[in-house]
C-alpha cells in the first residue's frame, strides 16, 4: 500500500458498476428456470435468472410484471465492458438529459454475491453505489448491466489478482481512516506530521490484520478459462451480485455495445427496452 499522507484524503464517489420491435415474446418460468425476454429497439435479448439469488430473481420478475423496464433506455454503454439499463427516469429522458443513472424504485436489495458466479461475458448483474457509501454492497432496486468485457491472457489474470488483493487492503485502510477523521483533521491542522505517520502505520497494520482474516482472492481455473477465451470483467468479481445470464441474443448485446456514445457513455441514438416480459411455459413448449 502506498505510504503517503494522501491516503487520508477520502474520495467519496457513487458507482452504479459499482445504467425495431420484433415478434412479441413473454417471459418463461419452467421447472427451476426463469427466463425473461427484453424486447429492444435493436432486437430481443433473453436472460435466465438464477435460483441461487432468489431476492434478485424475484425482484426482477416483479419489476418486469409491473412494466418498470418498459420504455427504459440502455443509458450507459461502454465498449469492452458492459451495457447498463433500468433507470426509470430514462423513460422520459430528452436528448439533453445528463443525469441518467441516478433513478431508482425507492429501495435496495441485500447483496447475494455467490462465488459460483463471476463476470464472464453475457452475465446479468445488479448495479449499485460504491463501497464508500454502500459498504454492504446492496444492489440497486432496478438498475442492471450485462457484461461484454474483453479477453485477458493468463499473465494479465495473475497481475490482476495482485492488484485486486492490494485494493482490498486499501479499502479496509480507508474505512479505518474514516473512523479517525476528527483526529486526522486535528493533527493536520496542527501540522503534526509525526503523529499522522504513526497513526497511518497503526491503521495499516490493523488493515493487514483484518484482510488476513479472509483468504486472498485467487481466480479459479474456470474463471481463467472463461476470461482467456470468451472474456469478461474479472475486476468486478466478488463485488457485485450476478443474478442471471443471457441465453439468447448476445448478438443484440454486441450491437448495442458497438453504438456510438457521448462523453457520459450514453448512446447518441436511443437504445430502448420496448417491453420486458416473463416467458410462460406454454410459450417455450
């Protein structure tokens, strides 16, 4: 961890990692599988919802049935990363609206981060605010993203492991520093550099002890296989709830990913979810 006083500067930010109609299809629930169709202006995307994340699954189905996603935009599109949608405010957004990504449905969902799932290309995950204001990593009640990502070499994956483990240490350190902000401000005002450095050493030792309580992040062979072949966004693993995956329509996702965007990552030409619906069993059979 970089040992400078600048580490005491807290940066608060919000991440919301961490926003031609075809033949009508309804959403599908059969056996232990739930499918939802997103009819977009660029084609249909069908996603499967995971039973292992029941709170997110049930909430998504609820919002779909209530029409919350109908007419919403893919308001944030980043090539080689992801496409994001679900902001209710995007339904009425004009060409000059610049605040998309802040809309919600008035609640969050407890995190259901399952190590079984990782950010390979095509997974469906919940957006959320950043750890600084959301330490429990609760998900947005409505906003979601579909990962596109990119491919990595095995060497890059190993390097990323080291970077993510170092980031974990820094996150814990910053959380501890926030608890001592009054003391830090007082010492800075008094220009007590010796006291600041001593406190920093103490907090760093506490942070390292805290991090050691959990095993270091290490990518599995399955993750490395996926990220080096189909690609994804491994730096998000373990931080966001993944609750489904695309089972049909990744070509549509790819077309959306490729659209031209402005400096806020919003597509210059609106890409809209015309209708979201649960596919009934009779539709599948």
